[in-house]
C-alpha cells in the first residue's frame, strides 16, 4: 500500500494552499479517483477533500452558476435545470447509477478520466496516457468503444462524461481558481485532444481548483434533449450520445446546438453540423446531411466503424424528435 496524507479543506483558499504541493489531488465524490488509486494509475501523496466547497446553484443574468462541489443528482433535479436546460438534466441522469450520481460532484465529473480498459490495466497493457512514450495497446486491440473524431496515433480514447456533452452544447464556462486568482475557461476548450501528449488532458495547471461552472441564458434550450446509445439500458458508457437543442421558425432552422459524446477525447461540439443547418428546412433530410457534414472527418478503428452511422442516425433522430419533423 502507498501511504498518503489526507486533508479536508474548509474553503477554496485552504484547498489551493494544499493543492500547490506536488502529487496532490482534490477529492470530490471519489467515484473515479478512488478507482484510479486502487488500480495504481493515480498515486497521489496527498488527497484534499473539497466536498465542503460551494454547493450552491444560483441564477445569474438568466443563466445558472453551479458550484464545483454540487452533487450530480442535485444538478439533474434542480427545477431551473430541468425547465431551462432539459438536455443537461437528461445527460446527468443517463450517466452511471443513482448511487454514483448522489456522490459525484460537478468538478469531479468534468475531470473524470477515460474508461479505456488498457489505461486501467497498469500491469499488463501499454498506454501512452498513463506512461508517455510506452505505446497504445488500443490501436490494434479491442477498440469498439474508442474515438472516431480527433484521435491521434498516440491515443484513441474517449471522454466518458455525459454531463460535459450537454455543457459543451450550452456554451458553459468553467471557473478555475489558484493562488493568482480566478480565470474562466470555455468548457469546449477545457479538454484537449490527444495529439502527441495524451497524458495532458485539460488546460488546468498544477494546483488549479474548479470552483464553478456557468451556463449562459439560452431560451431555445427549453426545447432540448440528450440521447445516449449504449450496450445496455443503464450503468454503461456511451457508444454515441447527442445533446441537441433547436429553434424552428416557419419550418426553417433558426438556431441549433449539437454536441456528441462517446466519439472523441473531449465532448465534441458539432460546429459543422450547426453551420450546415442554420437557415435550412427543418427536415430529416437536412438533419441527416448536417450529420454527414460533421462526420466527414471521422476515422474508424478496426472495431468501431459502426459508430459513424450510429452517430449520424442519432443526430437526425434527436433533431427530428425536437422539431417534430417526420420527413
Ligand atoms: Fe492509453 Fe489512450 Fe491507448 Fe487507451 S487509447 S491505451 S488511454 S493511449
């Protein structure tokens, strides 16, 4: 067993003081970090419990500010999340189990790591994310769950969060605090594609603490949803997921938001599909064409080519459901 120190932070300043030390990890609900420590993928020397930090959900300028320590269940059940951003409520409820959602925090959800099986197999598999330069056993291995967009020869892992897919579609921002003060990072730019350094997963610096996420006002997001396609009905990660919102005016797409999960190392905002749809007829043909535009850059691995068609169908189905289009 590797010994470690444990501290419980009373506020953000105390957490950041601890976090400045090397090999310190912040502990939210522990629903991923503890697994990683058990598998010896993570070996912190100090763990700082930050669950006493902000648990508030407050309105601001027609949007919401959600504290980093708010539990996932509290976000999903909040009346303003359910009415203004149903895609976010549904995305969270599609993730994990009720017990895990009751423990998991917003900040921890954003920072959860891939569930690539080779990444967790610290004894027997090569993994560039765990040990840079070692190689990637997923490339020639069982890669059915892996990425079709934005991957690299170094890593083809996917990001596992459902919540982050909705946050990317909603233009959410992440507030980060360190000893120098606060800064705000768009959720879409928070996670990084693997390139040659898949071990660098976010733009966070050592000691940075996520204190809140902010979701701007988006009136048409009342007409939004999240659809997750997976191997079984619950407690499974997405093969493909889609967060979508659409506003249709006189049969024409006026506004649309789309993001995909299960396809890349980050929540994948579907900008090409959005651009292809604005001003077009709100028909299933338009939705399908937009999906194909987005997926034109997809590169399948040996076992996951099905994801391209699955993603295209799911995008069209979600937009069809939200718009009422039948042809
Ligand atoms: Fe590691 Fe990424 Fe390869 Fe999985 S896909 S084994 S996380 S390098």
